[in-house]
C-alpha cells in the first residue's frame, strides 16, 4: 500500500534538467554538424530508447551517423540480444553495443565510420581531391561515456571524464593520430521529459543530477524496481529478510541500522543509505539490468 502511494508520489515529481550550458551546446552541435563527416551518437545500453535525445535526433537529418550503446557490461545480455534484433529489423543506421571500460566493440568504430564516408571520398578522389582528415563528432545525453570513449580511442586522458552528469561543458577537438579527429561535446538533455518513469530511469543511470529527484526518492524507486528485477541479490547484499513485503522506508531504516548509519541523536541516516544504494546500483552490484525492456 505504501509503495503504491510512493509510485503516486513519483508522478508529482517534475524531473527536468536543461541548464543554459545545454541550450548553448545544442546550438553548438547544430553549427558544428556541417563541419563533421560522421556523427557518433552514444546511448546507454540499459536504456536504449529513453537515452536517445529527440532534439539531437532532429539535428542529424541525413548526416551519416553511427549509434553506440555503451556500458553494455552493465546491461542484461539476453535483453541486448532482443534489442539487437529489433534494431537490425527497424534501423537503417549502423549500431554497436560497446563497453568503453572493457574496451568491447571499440575496434569497429573507425572502420564503420570510414565505410559511411567511402562513397563521398571516392567521388573526391575521382576529381583529384585528396580526402580530408576524418572528422567525427560524439554526441549524447550526459554521463553516457562520450569523453571516456574519446580517451579510449585516443589511448590517453585527452579529455576530462567523471561519474556525474555535466562534466564536459564545452566542445573540444581531440586529434586521433594523423587521419582522424574527434569532437567531444557536452551531454545534452531536452527541456521537457514527459514521462516521470523515463526521468527516474535517466537519473538512475546518472544522466540527470541526483539533486533534481533527491537521493531518497530515487532510492525508493530503485527499491521498487529491485522487488521485481533483483530481489535475491538485494536481500543477500543487505541481509534483509522479507524484502518484497516491506515498504521502501522500512527497508532503508533496516539497512541504516545494519550498517550503523546514524545521525546525531540516533536517527537513521537515510540520505547516506540512499546514496550507498544508488552507488551500488551504478557499479552493477545487483547484476546486469535493463531499464528499457523488451
Ligand atoms: N561501467 C562503465 N562505466 C563507464 C563506461 N564508459 C564510461 N563509464 C563511466 O561513466 C562515467 C561518465 O563518463 P564520461 O566519459 O565522463 O561521460 P560523458 O558522456 O562524457 O559525460 P558528460 O561530459 O557529463 O556529458 C565515468 O564515471 C566513466 O568512468 C562503460 O563502458 N562502463
Ligand atoms: Mg564528457
């Protein structure tokens, strides 16, 4: 009953984050897109549809582009298979499920990009013009690993990365050997996220600042997902009996007690427990999980 109430409370949340730097970055992407050969659109493999920015999509038009679903190591492999066959049937664009941290799928990126510009370059060659340096732009919502991907391809810490959204604030060109250049761009969301569950899922993967939802509300939502998707892993990790039958608040208090998370006055430190749960989820400690499910 209480959890049902909690779900209703989520509906009242207004989960939007579209600060000035994103508006500016969106204009920047619109300007730069004419100057690049291929756009690499990064999404999160756990949210293959929801982590697509419709406003960025509108800027692409007919520009050759490649979709990368990153952090696939954190996603459920049977779900990945289903998404792969769906996209194979429906998408005209090339796509790859990758994991930058594990360097999975990275070797395909440059060859696919070259294939996408091949016919245009052949045309140039026929007219006696030497093909230019391959220019790639990496776009996507915050925290999906755009800068990490660029560093992995460049094999150096060329651009700043971090576990919070909004690390990259300005576009930056990174030279990738003699034949390619990559443009890192700030993560961009859209002004109005219509569906509250989409907003919660985007916050869970770290694309929206935790403060917008609040760590406690977000961990309440995580506990409710856990009851359906990973009840055993959750109960085991925090030694909770009867996890499914307890309210989120009871569970948070129980974990606080077990871990000794108290504030002065002996009250349970719910903020600290909530932050720990979110951290554990983001590190994949409840196992591979898909939030957009087929
Ligand atoms: N588990 C996992 N973590 C990853 C992967 N790729 C990137 N990360 C982590 O995700 C976080 C965000 O990475 P960034 O490269 O800063 O993301 P970004 O898209 O550039 O973020 P903004 O600049 O804020 O838009 C960092 O903590 C990375 O270490 C991956 O394949 N797997
Ligand atoms: Mg970045």
